[in-house]
């Protein structure tokens, strides 16, 4: 549970932390689009180096980014197995128990792994360098033009912010329940498969009850403080774009344009 880094804000003093949240969100979306452009390993290497440079500029440790990708290892292994079984094109590399492993299966798996790793790193950098309140304000401002077609910008931003805010809280609650059940003799690591499933169910049920209880308490607290959806409200903190924010946006646009050009020449 302590390895989960996505959604955690690290209060460090860096240039990335001081950037406008709207600029960081737009830059993240532009880089996400660039990741899905088929530029080959050269393009992914360029994006990976830039992402690592941004992470180091934000004073984030590589170990922190690795912790964010650890929960995805099972899914990556699962994708590898599926691709090895399904993809039957390319050059036959070797055979395992009479089943041929082809080059296209390996290459497609590598593409998926690299893309997922880059996306996780980018989103981790965003949540680690942006306060939940600033993230809410940034998402709300970016969704404001869609209010003309009756999109609830403030409510969507509020829900995303609350979800990110409660990730560490739910992790702590899970650890507390696991310790309480371990003191009563519940073992989630040893035993047969059915015993492990029962142990996990005994963890999920109280965790859901606690999550719903926290949601109800939060709703009562917001209502007691006069929160009413769909009502105009003022802000204590106003977001203002600066020169460094525009530099980040221009750099992200140039990266996207470079990946498009590289795609045509690759």
C-alpha cells in the first residue's frame, strides 16, 4: 500500500510546482496525444528523456516514479501473456512447449509497456506537483467553455479533486483494517486460493462501508458550510498565467508537432 504514489502531493520547492495548474493539465494532455502517435522507439526515447528531465526539475526521485508504476506490473505481465498467445505475425523467434513466439508479439508488448509507463509517469508528476485545490480550479477553468452546453464544470472538478484527495485516506484505512484483521488471525498471504479470496472479501466489505460513511460525512459537512451546487461563487485564489506557463505550453505543442513530423518520416 505504501508503494502507491499516484495522487500524492509532495510539497517541494521547484519551478514545476509554481506553474499554473491549467498549463500543466494542458501540457499533460498534449504529451498524452504525442505518446499515442506511432513514432517508433526514437520518439518514445525523446518523450521519456523529456519526462525524466521534468521529474528531476520538479525534484522528484526516480524511486517515487517507480513506486507509481509498481501496481501496474501485474497488468503488464498479463498483456505480455495475451500478446504472446494471440499475435501470430512476424518472425518466429523461439518455441515454448510447442507454442511459437513471434517478433510482432514482443514489439507490440513493448509498445504497450512504454506507453503505459510514460502515461503513469506524466500523471504522477502532475499530481505530485499540483495541490488538489489548484487542480480543481484548473480543471474547472478549462471546462468553463463547455458550460454553454450545460456541462457541470464545477461539479466535475470537485468530484475529481475529492477522488484524488481520498486516495491516501483510503490506503490508510485499508492498512488499518488489515492490521485489525491480522490481530484476529486473518492471514492474507498464506493458505489456499479460496482462503485468500475469503480474506480479501473480509477486507473489501468494511472498506466499502467506511468509504460510504466518509462520503456521507463529507456531504453533511459541505451542506453545513452552505455548499449548494450550480450556484455562482467567488474564489479566494485567482489563477493567472505567466511567461513560464506559456513556455511550457509552447514546448508541449512543439513536442507534439515534432512527433507528428517524425511519424511521417519514420
